[in-house]
C-alpha cells in the first residue's frame, strides 16, 4: 500500500521501542528532550516581546511571553512526535494481520500525543489577545485525540475480524474427501458450527466506530449465511442423502471469494491511515504560524518542527 506523505522538511526520529527494542524511550519520556531543542529559538522571540513592552508594561509582556513560550513548546512537541509516528508508520506492513497489534500500539501513542497536549494546554491562562488561538489549539488537540482514537477502534475491530474471515476460508466440511462417512461429515459440521457460533457471539458485543457499522452488519449477515449452510448439512445428511453437503461444496468458492473481498476492504482501510496524520500535520502547521505571529517571528517558512 502506498500512502500519501507530506514532503516538507521533517526531522527523522528514531523508531519506537516496540519496533527497535526496549532501550528506546517512549513518547512520554522523549517529550522533554525533544521540546528542549526549540527553547532557544522561542526565547529569542520572547526577548523581542519584552522590548516591545517597556516600563510599566513589563508585567503584561512577561505574562504574554510566558504563555507563548509554553504553548509554543507544547505545540512544537506535537509536531516532533507526529513526525516520529509517520516515520514509524512507513515501516509497518498494513496488509499483514500479524502487524496489526504493532500498528494499533503506534496509533495509541499518537493518540496520547494529543491527549497530553490538550491536558497541558488547557491548564494555561492566555491573555485576551491569545484567547482565540488558545480555543483553536484546544479544539485541534481534542479533535486529533478523537480522530486517532477512532482509528485505534477500527484496528482493534479488524484484529478480531480477520481471523474470522480466515477460518471461513478453511472450514472443515469442504475439506472432507469424497465418500466420507456420515459420522465424519457430522463431526466436521459440528466443528464448523461451533466456530461460526463463537464468532457470531463475538460480533454481538462488537462496537466498532460508526464508519464500520455497515461493514459489521454485512459481516454478520455473511457469517449467518455460512452457518445456515453448515447447519443444513449437520441436520440433513444421511448415508443415502448427501445433497446438503454437495450444495455447500458447490457454493464454497463464492463463500471464499466473499471472505477475501472483505479482507481486501480491511487492507484498503489500513492503507489510508497515514493520511489522517498528514491532515493533522497540515492543520497544526496553520496554528503554528499563528503562534509565530503573536511572537513577532518571521512566518515565511514552516514554523518550528511543522
């Protein structure tokens, strides 16, 4: 799967600990170090603010400088960590079930970036001239948390769904040899019945994000249709009459094709998850420009790490 990537300059950041080993620090551990690299640049802009508010206005200037310094560090830290997410995302296969747990963990870390930024930013008290910026930053962090949280929910759902689709393509009944005894047929039917019944029960408690509700409904309907065919064999087959088994076998190629198409849908969705990060980076860059404008810094180039 090829994902859309923002091609503007970003700083390459090390892969996460769950990819490279336990010696790599977590997102939370890296935040102070990464953000510290921008303090010097922000401080220069703060000094410019203090010059603009001499004499009796120093208290107001210091308050503005303090707020802008902190919010700039918070927002720039978000850019650092989103860059790390994109860098790590490029190394995780999106069409392999065995990498879904790794992918889900990466997006949980991405969600924590926004959760932490919102928590830190919401504790600040901006001056009147920065209230609009503060409100938009909080909305951005909250929406980022929600959007990435939905992706996490989708990945968790797919982790449960993909084994179901794989098992439907490997049912016991269609694998029986021609001329199998009735006892073998009924045993295979009972095995498939238990498997499908377990999966249908699991789906009863599934609560994927709204965008996957239609997929869930189709999946449940599909598994029910396979279950009906299996139960038909289980109940009707006799030494003299194996028509139900012949019917199931005749329809099995279409059953497998349907399962594969539903797998392709999952792969298609997972192949686009990086575009969500790209969109958030684009929106965050606009907010970073506004921070620079309040700092009185040049805005001709992308601000900070954005």
